[in-house]
């Protein structure tokens, strides 16, 4: 009996082991909204840091992964777990507005080896049956009729490249009629709430950073600087710096009748929240605030304002980039002491009721924010 139980336990352990591919060394993007799921990618080469593999999976056909010149090229997509796939659509990219590809090959992996699945012709045949540049189809859909796979790659032989470069603008993956959402499109290309604003220098300015003075964590982005358009040097924000709506929306909160706390009130409140859970925020350290409902499951908040634009009231419809107020330090100790210390904009994004950054590490938060505000051609963060 002991032998039988031991055998069964051994069988159970072995059969419940799920082998996974090694993703070490691959780069990745965050998939969807506030999720821990990652999509890994690797490329044979990159023309520059602004033409990396993520450009082929950023839901933007205007940007492209571009390879170095010469030799065979490829881009690999790795989900790390099994996916059901019915179709894959490949959109050829350009370099300097010139076409780069005649064709490419869709490959899958089995037993550690890539095998050719389908040739994808961007140059279509003319009436004489010859491939013609005049009959160029930029996007080609490969009908897979339903397969299970965790990884695939687009392979480009040397003779498939027109001038020796490979460029892919977009790789779209479908499960039936549903397209895999690489990023949450509701957040794409939002307006940064400070014109020419700069991301925080320190991790303490991002979501999830601890906030000891109120016994909690940070839920948003702290913006202390914007850059000078003439010399790109950083300038501190102050009460004269306008705050802009990140997208079209409706005002659901505007603290027009806000009253600053005294220094003693602020310190008593700080001490209370350091010892007690924040079950109800009777008075917020966010100070004077404006909240916008963007009517798509996204809500944005703008905190520590010194003043609210007179046009902004609850129910007001605002447009992307419209001024809603000015930077300040309301709700902070500096204001309570009658000083101007600590002036900045605290900006939050809430998606489907969850703050952006929930359960994400700092590296992934920076990646996501970089995509949201379409800062795709700036230098990489020092992860």
C-alpha cells in the first residue's frame, strides 16, 4: 500500500509539472489593462533603439520594427503560455517611407525547432502570374483555422528584403473575432497633464511608493518639472503652471469650496492615518482636486491644485488638453504652514475602478506610462 501511494504521489508531481520556455534575455510588454501578463519578444537585430521589436506589437501601424541591413532577419513573439489562435495578420512596415519586404514566412516551433507554416506574400501576382511591385498588399491575414501555440516568429530570408532591411509595422493575433489586446487602447496617446512635463526622477513619484506620513501608498504620478522648449532644461512647476485634462471627459468632482487645514489639523490627521486604516477619507491629503470621468471606464484625478479654472464645475464637459486648474501644494504640510514648499501635480489614472499600477512593479509601470503618453521615441528608462 505504501508503495502504491508513493507511486501515485510521484506520478501526480510529475504529471502536474508544466515545462516552460526560457524567456531570459527577452524583452516584453505588458498585455492589456493592469495585468501581470507579459508578452515577450526577440529580434534578430534592431536598426536603432527607436525601432525595436515592440514597435511591431504596439497597436500603431505608423511605427515599425526595422532590422539592421544584411542577412536573414526575424522577430519572435512568445506568450510563455498556450494560446488559441485562429488568425495572424502581418502588416509590412517601411523605412524612410520605402517598402522593405517582398514576403516573409510564418514559423512555429516544435521540439525546439522552427518550422515553416505559411509564406506571406506582400507583392501579389499580376495577370501574367508574376510578383509585381504595383500589386502590393501591405496587410496579409493568415487563416490558421484554429491552432494552439505559445510562440511564433516572422522569418525574413535575405531575398525577401527589397533593400536589405526588414520592417514589420504590426503583428495582430486573433482568437475568433477577438483581437489580442497588447495594450489597453483606452489609455493610448493621452495628453500629459502638464505641457512638456517630465516623469519623476525618483521611484517615489510613481504608483505603489510608500507614503509614511499618511500610512499608505502612492496611487499616482508626481510631476515636479517641465522642460524649457528652447534649451530643454528642467523648470520647476509652480502656481502659475496650468494643469491640462488628459482626455475628453465630464467633471465629477471639483473642490471649489476647498478650505486649507491648519498646521495642527494637518499633523493630527497625519498621526491618525499612521495608526488607523483609511476606511473613509474624511479629509484628503490630495487637497484641492478635480476628477474627470472619461466615459470609457477610465477616470483621472488632479490633486494639490492651487486653483481651479472658473469654467470647471461638476457636470462640465472638458476637452483633451483643456486647462482645468493650476499646480499647487494644497493638502500638503507646506500649504498648512503657509508656505509654497512641495508644489507639484499629483495625477492618478483609475481604470475599471483600479488605480493604474496596481500590483505592478516599478519597471512595468514605467513601461506602461511610456506607452500611454506615446513617448515612444525617447530614450529608454534606466530599468
